[in-house]
C-alpha cells in the first residue's frame, strides 16, 4: 500500500493532473503549494499548505505533520536570486553543502531530490504516477 503522497506544486497544469489522478484512484494526498509559483485554483478544495521556496524547514515540517511518505515535484518554479529566496537555516545548510554543484538547474534539482530522500521521503516521478497518461514534452525533453 502506497503512503500518503505529497505533491510539491509549482506552476502549470502538472500539479492539477496529479491531483485529478489521485482523486480518480482514491489515493490520499497533500499539496505543498510553493508561494509565487503554484496557482491558488490548483489547491482550492484539496488538503494543502502554502510555503515559501526558501523555507525548507517549514516545508519539511508541513510534509511530516501531514503524514507524507512519498513525494512528487510537479510544475515549474522560476529560479529566484539568493537574496529574494531568503533561505532559512535548513535551505542555507543545503546550499552550503551542494555549493557550486547547484549552479545548473539539473544539479540543483538533483540536490533537492537527494535531500528529500535523506529526510526519509520516497521521491517519485510524475510519469510513475500518471502511468497510462502520457506527459507532454516540456523544455527538458
């Protein structure tokens, strides 16, 4: 039996598709909506909380407090400057550890996924959850 799914929602239609898929399959889920990225209508009427991108400690706490065991990162997020990101102690610790590795978007995303896994979450790809529903090609292929 799969655990409660956490959908870390950015912008675009993918978070909505995942929510619809969870509802159709009867899968328990919780949405962590990223401020400045996720659209309010995406999370209207579903279990969710809003979190700033740089508030890693708060985000992890929200996921744990809502019994999330599996995660999917869904939707776009514009990369902010480090100043506008205002990283909390947890995010600053991640940036200090990954250092120059986080210069590229792929490297930063890999570091974020690694961090979630170190925290005990199982990170899934949207394609795994939408099995028979083909995803449109995006900027990364």
